[in-house]
C-alpha cells in the first residue's frame, strides 16, 4: 500500500501512529500530521458534529452572560491595534461566542456553522449564522466575493477534510488586504513534543491528536506555507496556553480503558495509568516553566495573514 502524499508539499508521508481506530501519517519534509483515510463529510456532519452526538451540547444559550475569554480578547486587541473594522465572518462559529462580542465592538458579523444545534443558539442571540458548510453558504446573499474585512477560523482548520480548499474559499471572500486569523493546535512546541516522547517510550496514547475531530495537525511553518500557496501573506503569530491538564489527560483515554478492564488486568493497568497521568502532570507544569524562561511557543497557535494575490 502506497503511503498518502502530504497535503501541503506533496511528499510521501510516513505512518506515525494509530489512535481510536484512525491511522495518522506525518510528512518527513514539512512535518504535517494528518488522518488517512479521511472520514466522509456525511459521517462528520451526522455522527461527529451533530446534536445527536452530543458535540458542544454544553454550550451556553445566553451569550450576554458569557465572559470574554483571554484568547478572544487577544484577537480583539490585535484588530483594535491595527485599526481593523468592517465585515467579519466567523467560520465554524458554534454558538456565536466570538461573533457576539465582535458585534458589540461594531463589526458587521456573519457566521457559518455545521452543527444545527449550536447555530440555532447563535441565531437566538440575534446573530446571522448559516447552518452548513462555507461552500453551501457562498450561494447565499451576504457571501459575495471580496466582501469581508476579517475572517476568523477559531480552532476549525484542523477539523476540515480539505484545508487548502477552505483557505482558497476564504481568500476569495476577503476584501483586498483583508485579514484571516487562524487559531489551531501547534505540534511544534515543548508540550506536544514531550508527550509524543512519552508515547514512543511508554506507549502512553498521545493527547495532541484527537481523531476524528482533528484531521490535520499543523505547526507554524507548514501552516504559513499552506496559506502562502492560497494567496495569503503571513503577518504575525502569537500563542495561547494549551488546554487544561484535565482535558489533556482525558484525551489519552486511559481512564476509559481502565474502566473496561477486569481482575488483575485492571489492577496492573491502574498502576500503569497512575504513572502515565503523573508524568503528564509533571510535563504539563514543566511546559509552563519553560514558557516563562525559555521558549514562548505553546500549543495554542494564532496565525494572521492578509490577502495578497489571486489564486491561479
């Protein structure tokens, strides 16, 4: 069987690991990590990003009571410092927790969201949100080419089956010199590298990859390359703290596996689990110390680019 080619540089990728029944490959040249084969769009819409799946079922319904997150505050600070105003599109907007404060700050906002449950919450809060994909939305009024000053992809690009096609669509929707802001996990940081080492040495499931939700895992370099290929010129990057230790340890699924075992197997696996989760805690706080004194790159990456050229 031929290994899949990299979606960014076209190199032949190498098998990396299997998690939750999905095979992940890594490009030896640009280091992109991705799921192959990819689940279908219908499967993602009906089984993963739906009300029935419980995905984002915890989202608050009254956005006037939601406190602005530090991550979103940094985005608004950037937009304010750059004097950027006008029309803003949030793709994968969920219940509108970014769109709502954007509207309060004077932006003319629209959103696109695949999940009918969360998109309905956004509309109930007075936001214009289309339920479906960006490709479907583009046939509707308000999604004309070169009509948006800002496009925000908040933890979305890693979820889609064709990031290149998404960025090409975004490029065509951006006004000349319009900005695209992408937040996504960053595999080129101490936390991701350290926990991958734990996976290689001790077979602890790697928390940084979460298929089928995350289909692509980027680093700053390969994401900038992909954006450039799509007519988007790199401008700046900043980093946010990785998710909570509780979340990261949960993504190893060790507790779930321990609960499924019985007898002595449960006992021995419990010891292995306790050691593994303790190591995760040690490396988690070590990453904080390194971030304070040495390396500023963290797992939460935000990359900004501007529309530069027409895609051939």
